[in-house]
């Protein structure tokens, strides 16, 4: 069993995305005071991108460097000291840690002594002490709380990754020792969820593998929780620590991970565990999985999806399906998708297919994208000069989009731009080009096809963004999910479904081809199901996610092709 909550917490993910985005957009050197997160493997990948961890501000030699405040946050004095130097300061303090800062600040100003339940040497706690203006005590648990003197007015807070039970017991002891006590449970929700899930599954397991940095406080805490509940616990930083002796014939294994553990490391450990417990796939399945990964990663499946959407739009428009339009859309979308994919970045380590396509054969991949794009533009020339100009303009805009340092790309990279531009691009080639070539731009059926394409691709693109976040890929505010946050994103996707279905119902009433509309409408139940899995279940790994998302187009096409 692999924990649903395993992997980067939102605060860590946010900090990593922020520095990766900076390294992509800016030419300056980026420094973090202390490691950005407590995971050696991630720090190594960040160093390769020129993001350097330092221990003292004096270590920075450049005048115009960027200095990043970590997710743990810092004390007001440290922040002041940082700002006095002439660096550009970027604050990646987790908003949930900031909440603790304001809590302490509020009660300190009212004269309350702060009691922090946490590890006094941890960076987050060092920051919290600063906010308490040194009028505070740090205790690690009930035993140290017993040793505290009698106190007057106290505000009891927790390090955000503290264990819930320890905090409750400690707070109760302090409450009894004080005249007046405010108990502020500042353990963050992602930590609570992770610990509760761990407690639930560790109890029934023969072996728990906790994946994460050995010097990470929250990973250590998970390890301690599991050690109390399971007969055997293994703390593994990398897959090299997993071997037959370590697994020792365990039948039921639970794998969980700390907040600073990347998904790719969890995946490696799951794979090795499966292999050693003979739950691994056969040679044939492995080969098949590899081939499918190539199809997905090379954007071939996305190209096929665009071809399916063109077919659906042409059916909506009552056009005879001309394969030239279908081919053009596949080449156009596949080419731009590949271009963007080559430039994708994140905290994940590329898998073997990504390494093969985008590291070893990067030039070939780019050439393939250019050739596919050029062929699509040439096909458009066979329709009309107008179609040719528009296709070329859209394609050029799409190829510049991933290069955020360019002025032109900056103009295109507004919030949610990726999902909007992608929807418009797909709608243009899948519904617009056939309409332009058939002189049918003013037809109502064309408007329906374009609107449908924009909305369905918007849902697709947003779901892809969500999947990327959960697979440790870097996504910026140009993705709707990142710009709006999870709840508004899911509400908007849901409302888009309702809008499409309402549109379909009204179109059937005014005489549109009922069978076509009905079949596409039924097929959308698939996307609705997928959305529910994304909200309530575990978001699948990259290849499976992309397969599931783009399968919608194949499904709608397969229902129409039999008509
Ligand atoms: Fe933020 Fe919680 Fe993660 Fe700390 S553990 S960075 S408070 S989400």
C-alpha cells in the first residue's frame, strides 16, 4: 500500500516551483539560506540548476544575487539582516508557517509568553522564536513540559510538523501549570492528513517503509509514529537501501514518505519493493509499458487526441470528414506539445524515456517538432492563403511560449494563459481551419464546434496541470490550477461540464443532430468520473494520468465513428 499523502507537501512544492521558475526566467544566481528542503537528492538537482544553498549571508559574493527565504520561514531579525544587504529577496515561506508567525506576533504583543512544542534547532522553530521576541520556551514533549516553571499568561503553539498526540499531551501539562493558557494548534493540515493516514495503515502492516531524508524532521517523526505501531520500520532515503534482507519476507508492506520527499524517489522505492516481493511486471508488460511511455512522452497520443477532436468538430459542423484536416490538427498539436514538453522542468528526475527523448536526443526531438509543425503549415496552404497565415502565426506563437525569458513570451504568460492559449490553439486547428476552408465561419454549427473545442480542451489542459503538480513538475501561474488554487479550479471544471451539457440539451431542442450530440454528451460522463478521482482519489502517475485525460477524445470519437 502506498500512502495517498506521500510526497511533497503544498509548502515544499510551492517553494521548489518558485525557485525553479526564477532559475528559468532570471539570469541571476539564486541562493537559499540553508537547504531549501531537507532532501539531499532534490538539493543536488537544484544545484545543477544553479540554485545554491549557503549557511551564512557572507558566503554570497555577487552584488545582485537573488536570496530566497525557505518554506520554513525566518525570524524578523534575520529577514531584516537579509534585506539590509543589497540582494533581491524572494520570500517562499509557506503560508501556513506565516500563519504561525502572525499568531505568535498577536499574542506576544498582548504580553503572553510563547511555548513552542517542537525541535529547538529546527529552522522553522528558530524563526518562531524570533517572532516571540525571545519571550518563549521550546519544549519537545510532555517530559520537558513538566520541567517548565509556573507561568502566568501563555500561548502554546506547535511546530507545523509536530505529532498531534504529543502536542495535545504537552499543551495539557502546560495549561495546568499556567494561570491563563491559549492553545493554538498550529500543526498544518497536510501534516495531520499524512500522520493520520500513516497511523491507519501502519497498524496493519508487517513492515512500513518511510521514504525521506534521514535529517528531515517530519520524516523522522513519521518514522517514530510507525515504530510504535508496526513490528518493523525501515527509513530509506534511496532505493539502494531496499533489499531482500530489509524486506525479510514481509507480506503486507506500507510505504509512506515525508513532506520533502520527491515522488520520483517514492516511485523508485515502490518499484524495487515490488520487484523484490515478486509483484513486479513480467518482461512483456515492462516492454509494453516502455512503448506506451514513448507514445505518451513523445506527444503522439496527444496528436491522436487532437485528430479525434477534429473528427468530432467536423461532425458537429456537418462537414464530410476530410483526412487532410485531421492530419493537420494532429501534426500541429503534436508539434507544439512536444516543443513545450522538451522545455518542461520540475523537481522530478526524468524517467528513462524522458532522458532518451529530451536529454540524449533533444536536438532530434526538436527537429521532429519543427518538421511536424512545418508539414501542418504546408497542409494549411492547400486550403487557402488565409488559413496558411493563421496556422503559421498560431504555430510560431506556440513555439515561443515555453521560452519565458523572451519578451514575446512574457506577453503571452498571463495567469491561466497556458490553459487558455492551449484551448484556443486546439479550437483553431480542430474546428476553425475546417470552417475557414469551407467558408462556414458564420455558421451556428461552427460556433458550436469552436465553443465545444475550447471548453473541452480547457478541461483537459487544467486536468493536465493538476497531474503535473502532483507529479512534481514545475507549473507556474500560467496554469489555471496554480493561479486559482485547487477548490476554485475544481468548481470551474465542474461548472464547465454543466455549461456544456446545458448547451447540448438546448441544441437538441432546436433541431441539431440529436444522435451526435447525445453520444458526445454521454461520453463526457467519463471526464466527470475522472474529475471525481482527481478530487477524492489518488492522482495517478504521469503516464497513466495523461493516458486517462486524453482518452476522453478517443472515447467520443469511437462513439461517433459508428454513426
Ligand atoms: Fe507548509 Fe505544512 Fe509543508 Fe510546513 S509541512 S511547508 S507548514 S505545508
